[in-house]
C-alpha cells in the first residue's frame, strides 16, 4: 500500500523538472520607462521607441509555491554509517514525522512555474498613440497536492487517508500580440491588445477522490480514478501487453511510454488584454487591467485512465499448503492463487490504459487581474510609492498577491525600486533596476529574491524570480 503512495508522489514531483508563463515583472509595474510593462497593462506607454534584441529582449522566469526542494530533500542521518548518500527524502524512516512534514501546508500544496521568452518585440509611437508588437514563447507548469498524500507516503498507519484530488498540468504555446494605447483626455488613457495563440502542447493529469482506508480490521481498500489528457500533434501513448497472473483471465494493456511523431501546431486560439490608467491629480494615479483573457482550441485529446477504481485487500483465507489439486490445477485457496488475484486487481487499479484520441478540447490560459494605485511624494517628485494587487485566475492554481513598492528616478535615464509582497504562498522582497540612456535599454529585477541555494545553485524554496532584457531604443 505504501508503495502506491510513493509512486504517485514520485510522478507528481517529476513535473517539477519541466520547463516552466509569467507575463511581467510585478516589481516594475510602476517604473515608467520599463519597456515591457505593457505586458501587465496594455494602457501603459513608453517615452522611447524600442526594438528588442532577438531572444534577449525580455526573459522572465518565475516559480511560486508553498513548498520546495528543501522540504522534500534532507541531509541523510545515516550518511557515513551505513549509507554513502548525503541526501535523502522526507520519507526516510530515520527522519521524524514532525520534521519530515513540517514544510507542507495542512491543506493543498501548490507549485506554479512559468517561463516567458520574448523572441522579438517592438514598441513605437504612431497612429495617435503607442503601439506594440511581440512574439513570445510561453510555458506554464502547475501542481496541486493534498497534505494527506505526503502523510500517507511518509507514515502509512492504521487510519483512513482522504487525499481528494491530485492535479498536475503543463502548457506551452507561442503568442503573437498586437497592442495599442492612447490618451482619451488629460486624465484617462486606455489600451488593448489582441493575441493570436499557437498551441504546442497541453497536458493534464488528475487523480480524483483518492482514498486509502487502512483502519478496517477485516479489509483494506484504496479508491481513486486517474486520468491523463494530452493535446499535442503527433502524440500517442505506448502500451505493453501482459498476462494476468490468474490462469484463464487473459491479458491487459498498460501505458509504459509515449511516442511523438514530429511536433507541430497542436491548437489555435485568441486572447485579449484590456487596461486603463486614470490620473486623479498631480499626486495620485490609479490603473487596472485584465490580461490573458482567452483560450486555445486543441485539435486532439489523447486520453488514458485506470481500468479499475477500487483495490480491496481482505487478507488470505483458508490457505492450502498444497499448490495444486489432484488434477494438477492451481487451487483457488492456495497462497499463490490468492496472491495472483490481488496482483491482478492492483494492476488494473494502478496502471493507466490508453483510450486513444477523444477529439479536440478547449482550455483557458489563465487570466490575470491587476489593480494599481500610485502616489508621487510631493517633497521629492522623483520618488513614488505604488500598491499593486494581482490575481491569477487558473482553477486550482489560482493565486493572489499584494505588492507595496518605493520607486525612484534619480536621473532621467535610470529608474529603480524595492518592494515587499504578500501572496498566496509566501512573503517576498523584490527589486528592479532599469537603465535607458539614448540608444540602449537594459533592465534586471526579481519579484522574489533568491533564498538559500543548494551546492548546485538550485533554490531550496519554490519561490524564485528573475527578469532581464536588452533592447535598442530610438
């Protein structure tokens, strides 16, 4: 039983290694000449026109979560005694349950990882306003795991574990965006952006209503339905066929690999960004935007499910020490026969069976609502304070953040700021530096300063962020 929990947990952690879709550097939302703040609110413009350096104009990587590698991997207490491995997982029996589970939230544990690479982008003043064109490659990975799953994997006991739903998803697409903003009057500026979305791949794995009842005196049961949905051109599950252990029961198939017959366009969609900026007076300005309001329609949906949703173990009964009867047939009450019966049930419960392509499907890309307020310090007009509220609507991977910032522009060609944020996962500090003399722009910033790192320079927390870019201005 415990092995099943470890297998499920291992499959979930495998998603953490995927490349991961951040749309902007929240720390730079109030930096006036940060070239890519139109990604957070399409109403924003820039004093300078710009053209990005291909693939280097805007690189944005972000991970967010309430647990990380440091909560999963521990120093091995047996290193140098009877083990040559320096690290071990929280499931090691020599690590106390209290210490092993301390890093996981009592409810749902979540991780989101995003990458946005601007392949090419340009912004320029024309047509009565400010215009942007950009081509971006975006990827998002999300994972939602219940606390009881970690508890079950760590310390299986005679109790009932209700693990509810386990969710893992990944999505990758290319975006071609066209934006325009303009002043309506001296106080109001509005903007909009249209995006054409070219889907590369979308994958969703869900284990629903997972439950392990180990408290019964006469039987143990596990329940749960597993389903994988993959949308990707040329994708197929590969299956292996095996015989059931029980004689005469036949064979079963289970997914053991995947095959991709050449990547290509897997789906097409559209999205819109809408935004507005309103200047109340010389000291106060407010803004709001809704970005990534859209969908992708996928041309296929390859599905795999577990054949049996319940596994029941009620012990070995009336065991015969004779394996076969007088005719040489395997006895139903022999230890081997009863073991084969449970093995067959477990195979149908734990393995996925390919159901083929179920046709197309439509998925959202996760809309984000930004609401900001900015105050200019009257005694030193180059100093401004901002408060930004951001909410990402993405089902089980939804998060909310509030960020308070102080930003200063000591020279006409340099801006910077520091900020503090509270979000659904943690508290964080961020910063940004934006250098934009005539002819060149360079910026770098973090929404979450990197904390403790492993020897391989991997953040032990799942909260990390870096955004940088190089652009030509004119």
